[in-house]
């Protein structure tokens, strides 16, 4: 009929690489761009729930994207969308669905061919009119300011406020916070590079932009090798920091470069800072943030998760991660079914309190999983002591990188000095007691007495171990950004006590080369090898499912981030679990009962001080010596630049 085609779904855009997903959708549903071959924009996307990163990426591409009930929409229907009225009509004029745009500015973004085009054009217009002595333009829609409130601010609202030069930012406010840290990884990095070229970016305005090579390093294709050869110089020539293949996962490194209470972004949905806050984005918006040093943001509401009490024996942080959806389901705030999906976290900021003694490494396990809640971002209340310990370690790591030839050395040293400035006058923001939240979920740690798992194949489908015990296990994966060195030690201790091979196929993939090196020195690789485990290069390994995969139709226990259908393997049934439970499952060849699991967990509790030690590079002689050399090298380079 010559009509445009809308892309409609119950839950849209929750998978990986939202820029790739956007490009794929628009290739079939978008509009050709005049003068730009092989690139499309525009299009219409309607979802019962639309994941925040996918929403923003479609928004940047100029699509009309919004959330609306879709139960009455069917394949092949001819519909009429009335964006000003917020209605979807049938061909006969009946109302099929009603909706509300997140902001009327979306209509300007559609007309401009995307949000970034609008921001640039609006800014140029304002500066040109000011130079000509003209009044500000009235052509552009202005976001409606939220109603004034005398209530306090949440932690996230304060962090974003500081990045905007104000005390706090209320939900619904349009703002452009300063981006202190920006991350890019290798599957989306080439797209980010192309977007940076489109922006004519010759130097990054964000204080630190980092590029990793973690998603493709283990089993690269020829195109990946080309990226590994060409992308590092592109990033470093613009003042960015480039890692190397084999170094490990983007998040495990980027977290080591963070400054407390600052705001950032990254081209990976798991860019979820354990201190400060990040708003993950598609490649186009990541490029814009790196190039300009700011990012457009419609401030989301917040959901508070407050833990209280003491953790029970045998319970791990991964169980607390899964307790969040478990308790949300119990309270009617989250449903597993896709049709009519209810998700209180979707598009909101998840703010976590009550676990103030966590290390930053531990905190990331919680913030990282906010991606699976479809949250826009996450904050975690930490103590000054844990943040200070982390920064002291990270300063040494950063300067050792300079000694090892990583660049840009000036950027790395600048970040190390800013960490030192914070340590000289440490302080952390805290949420106001009267801050307002869209919902508050309280979790009593005393009530969590057995492991919580997420069942095949949905990270929202959280259940107690007793509900699924006995399922046969074929393969086990211990790895991903959700892990740290303590998880591998725990798995190793359990395998060592077992004293023998295992019937399951086991994969081991540490998050960084530093974890790998220390685990080798401590003898854990010998334990893994003796048990018949397959050890992988530090990096993402099975987690993304884009390279090595588990056997078809196998049942898997995994410490990875997600268990979407077919992600780890064709037809695989994947349980998300703690490393400790995964190791027990590998030994027994099945999901244990809570009683069986606790028998193994008791031995770990007795060794917890040895097992759950984290890498403090300021206490490792090898890194201390390198850091001294790195500081001298960076100082020379900085002086050379000043002299020129």
C-alpha cells in the first residue's frame, strides 16, 4: 500500500549492541538518507517496554520511538499514529492504544533526523543568533520542566546535578551532564570510530576515553584483527587510552579509572560504574560524549533497593543480585511474562543502599546486573574507606600502564593525579533522607537463607535453589564481568577438595590478565587443569556468545550477565548462578539441593579471608616499581607538550 512499516514488540531492545540492533531494524524499516549510502534513519518503533539504551539509540537515529500497550496490534494492521493526541487508531478509527511521549522534544528529533543532529543544530543556531545580536530562537521545542519540589535529592540526582553544575537534577529534567569517563569496546568500537569521523573529532573532550578489545580477542576473525591493528592509534591520537587484546574485559579495567561521584557512559550495556554513575549508550551517543564531553539526558526516576541485616552463611553477593528481581516479583513490581510486561526498574535508575562495607569490586557485581533489570543506570552507597582503598590501588595500576607503554600517557597520568586530589580531601555524596523514589524495595538479608538463581532463559525469572534442585548440568561457565578473583579462588578450592575430574564441561575465563597471572602464581590453574576445565583468554569468552559456544541444547550453570535464549549456545538452557554454586554443580553434575550446597559452602566460609582477597596493586612490589617509572615517563611527556 506504500505505507511506512512500524516495528512493534512486547519487549524491545534488551539484547547486546543496541547500535547494531538499531541499524538492523532501520535497514528494513527506516528511510534512506540523501547523500549517505548504506545508512538509514527515521522509522517507527513501538514497544510495550523499550530498553533504555535501544530507545536512546533509536532516538539518535531520528526514529519515532515510544512505549504503548501493543496487545491490540497485529501483524499487517493498518494503523494511524497521532503523536500529539497520544493515540493509535485502527483503519476504521477505533482507538487501539494510548501512549505518552517521554518528551515532546522527540518530535523535533524526528524532524532533525536524530537527537544529536538536533543538539548540534540547536547549539549552532543559538550561537549564531547571539553573535548577530538576535533574540533566542523560538523554533525549537523546550522540554517541560518538572514540578518544583522541596524534597531532597537521591544519590543519582546529586551526582548528575554536580555534573551539570547544580545541587541536583529532578526526574523529567532535560540536562547535559559533563562526561568524566567514557568507554568503548571492540564489537561496537568500529561504529563509534565511524561516528567520531562524522563528528570531525580530532581530540576527545571527555577527560578519559578508553577502548578495550575483550569481545573478540580470543577467537578473532580477519575483520577483528584489522580492528585490533587500526583502532588503538585512532583512539590514542585523540588523547584516549587503548587497551590490548588479552588484557581483559572493558568494565574490569574502566572501573579502575573512575573518579568518585562523577558521571560517564560507555558503548556496552554493562558499563555500570560501581562508584559514580554511568548511563550506557549506543555507539553514536558514546562518540558524541567522547567528542563533546557532555551527553544529553532526560533524567529518569529512581527505584531504591534497601538491604538490611546481615548476610547468612553460604549466601553470596550473586544471590543478592538475584534477590532484587525475586523480591520485585513477590511485591508485584516485576513480571516474567513478556506479554503485558511489568518492570518497575525499566528506564529508571536503580539505587542500592545498606551494603556500605562492600569493596568497589564487590559493588560492581550489583551495579553490573542493573543492565538485566533494564535500568537506565545504578548507584551504590559505598564507604569512604573502600573507595580510598580502591583509588590507592588504581593509581599504581594506571602508572604501571604508562611504564608498559600504554597511551595516551598524559591522559592516564592526569587521571591518576585527579585520584590523588580526591584522596587528599576525601568525601562522598549521600542521598537525602527525604529523597523521593518511584518505588522502595526493602530486602532483609536474614530472609535469604539459600541461593537464588535466574532460570532458563530469562534473567528476570529468579527462583530459590530449592525450586530447581536436581536439574542435570552439562556445562559450567565461570567468567564474565560479573566475576572477580575471589570467585575463581572459591571455585578452585571446591574443585581441589573434590580431588578428581568432573563429568561436566567447565569453562574458566578470568576478567583481566592480572587476575589470570595471580591465579597462576597461586596454583589455581593447576587445579582447574587437573579437574579437566577449559581455561580461556581473559575477556568476555562465552558471555556474549559471539565466538566460542556451549553445546546445543545443553543445560548450563553460568556466572555470565545474561541467559537470553540461544545466547550462550543454540537451544541451551542457562541458569545464572554464583561461581560457588556453579562449581558445586560442576562437581555433582546437577543443581544441588540447598542442603548439599551448604555442605560445600561451609568449607568456603572457613577460608573466606584467604579466598576473597582483592588485588591491591599498591601493595604488590612489581606494580609499585613500574608505577614509579610510569610517573617519570608521563611527567616528561607532559613537560614536552608544555614546551611545544
